[in-house]
C-alpha cells in the first residue's frame, strides 16, 4: 500500500513533534542493543579468553546443530501441512486448518518438561517397555531426550507453525491461473507444487523459517533443561555464576551477530528475484481430492505435528497435574498469576500506546525519519531475550552505581540498586523485545483508515491529536486489542529476560515452571505450565478465525 501523500498530513507542528517523539522513543528502546554492541569495544574479559579455549567451539557447534536440525524440521512440517490443508481435500482438513496452529500456544520449554517426564528412564514409555519385554535397565538402548536431538525434536514440533502460517497465507494468495498454466503444460499436482507454488511462496517460507531459527537461538528454558550448552545458557551463567558483566555482554554481542547474519543471508538470497503474482484475478482454490492411501497420508502428515506438538504434551501435563500438581487457585498460584498478569498488562498497554503514537507520526509526517524510527524501535523482536536483558542491565547498573557513588560522596548514604532488578526495568526489557509486534499491527490497521476521515474530522474542528483519540482509535479498537493481546501473551511466555531481570522474590508463572522443572519436580511444574498454555491459546484461537479470510473472495464453509 502506498503511503498517504505527505502534503496531506505534514502541515503544522504536530507532525514534526510526533516525529521527534517517535525518534526519541526509538532511540530509548534501541539503547539495550547498542549497549550490547558497545561491549565489543571493552577490554576482552579474561573469562572470555578461557571460554574461547574450552567451550566456545561447543557453543557454536551446538547452535549450528540446533539451527540446522530445527530448520529441516519446521520446513518439512510447515510447508507440507500448509499445502495439504490449502489445496487438497481429505478427512479432517477443516479441523487441521486451525488445529495446526495450536503448538504456537505452548512455549518450547513447557513441551520439553512434558517429554522429559514421558520419555526418561522412570517415565511411562520406558517403564512399559521393560514391563513388556522383561528387560533390565542395561539391556536396551533408548534415545536420550535430554540431548541436542531432543531439543531439535521439541523445537521442530513447537515452531513449525511459523512456517505453516506464512506458507499457508502465501498459498492462499497465489493466483490459481499460475497453477492451471502449470497443469496445462503437463505438470502433475506434485510438479505444480514443486515448480510453481513453492518458488512463489519462497519469501513467506523463508520468513517463517527465519522466525523459527531466531526463536531456536534465543531459547533458554529448553536447552537449559536438556543440558545443551548454548550462548543463552552461557550468558546466564556468566552474569549470575561468574558475575562477569563484560563476558555476558560480549557473548550477547556474539549471539546478536549470529542472528543479524541469519537475517542478512535470508534477505540477500532473495535479492534481485521477483515473486509477483502473474494476475490479480481471484478464483476458487483447486481442492485436489485425495482418496485411498493418499487421503490417509494427508491425514497423517497433518495429524502427527498436531499430536506431537500439542495434544500429547498437553495430555502429559494434565496427567502430571492430576497425580502431583498444585491447586490452580491456591494462594501461591493466585500470587504468581497476579504478578504475571500485572507485568504483561502493563507491558501491553504501554506497547500499544507507544505503537499508536509512532504509527500516527508516520501518518502525519510521512517522513523517512518517522519510518526509520518505527523500524529502529521494532528491531528488538529479532534479538533474544537474554541479550536484551543484558543490554538493559548494563546501563541500569551503571546508573545505579553512579547514583550510589554520588549519594555516598554527598550525603554519606548508600542507595544500593534502585533500577537494576526493578519492575520498571523488566517492563522496559519487554517493550524492547515485543514493540515490533505492536507497531506492525497498529501500522497495518492505521493504513486502512481512509484519509477522508482525517479531512472530515479537521473540517469539524478537531485537532490532529483529537482526531487520533476520537476518530482513529475507535475505528482501530479491534486491532489495538489484538496487538495488546499478542504482546500480553508473549510476555507471559517470556522466560530468559524475566529470569535475568525479575525483582528479588518476584516470581511469575514462567519462573515457577522453570524452577520446579530444574529441580526435577515436573509434576508440580505442570500446574504453572498449563496456566501458561491456557493464556497462549487465546490469540491462537483468534488467529485461526482470521486465516481463511486472508484470501480475497473467500466464503465461509
């Protein structure tokens, strides 16, 4: 969509003021990332030198294994299921088109807890195997779930919805004419998919795969529980075990560089290539009918990821909660839920408010500076939570130390740590991490409001700010609520930033689940895990209701 003409909204000082305000917000939100990058110019930590000789190769090797394995898994699961539910008819298709999104509601570390209890030596699978065969503990080999392979398995079945959603949206938007032309040239249905539909969907598939890889590299809970050493676990240990801020910062900068390289490679691979649709004509999708073994195969291809990524883990957690979990409405969990929802609610309200201001600055001024500010504020979504936490803590710790030194010198009073480990600092980290979600949603919604609304409001005497509050905001209410809800749920699930930055003795549902699972109290951890999943289901249900509407001309089934 083309931007509104600059002259329509650039009159007066409101546009310039909002642009400067948006730029200021963006610079503040970008500060943690800049702080991490600045650690590269610090004197190299002695711990880093020792780490480079001992385990740096292990960190890089594990990250590569996880990235390559997860990439393969999410591509196979996401693309195949997206094509089947979009273009084919088989039993269960109408259920799978929304059920395939369900694993997105479950954090990877929660699935890791469930499968650990299910597959480890005392678990039901190996216990049943020994009972049936009469084998002893040393008489058979069983794959170790707490390994790199186990982590790849969990990431693949939890993160494939990123590829599924974007691939399916691309398939829905593709011109049927291109597929028909491919078939008239002698291509089979498989050939039309492989040589026509798949290349056209490449940007969407690559974008989903990049999101899955970034989530993999950013994960802490899963790899920590499985004992797989990665940069995120090393960052946490450097800060808390070694107390070495320089080492934590330089490891964070290394991880940030890996994520940035991943994004650049994906974009360079698409440069100079065209993916435009050959026609804007909308036709009904072909609906290839699958029968016999093909129908059974289509059903299994879609049923396996839903079962292993959602149904089985949730069933395990429900069983664990039944046999040894806590009460959902006990005083402890009421407190944890209140803490979690307070943090998530504050972060969601602030994120949506700031996103509305920044998106409106682009609408009023249309200047490249305002657009740059929005992109700058949104870059934190590609940065792991552990990196953002370190980037927030470095300037906050410096400010606390400077304030403490001044108070000691001036008044002989020690202020201690005021900002470090505060709720304000934690909420700030959430904003850095998830502002992109709010900005993208609000921008897309605001772009759909016709400029005639602005002209009519101004002719009735409304100022630009009154127009935003009394005209645009009510029209965008649904999108604003959606943006807030997505940020809310992302904050509820966020573990590494919360773990590093939470105030003392201020726990959330994610922290409770992680702590109990770390102590091998998986049954007790199931209660907090189920509450996190229940919260995550809300946006997934809303998302599933809008997927089919993404194709023009769609009629409800």
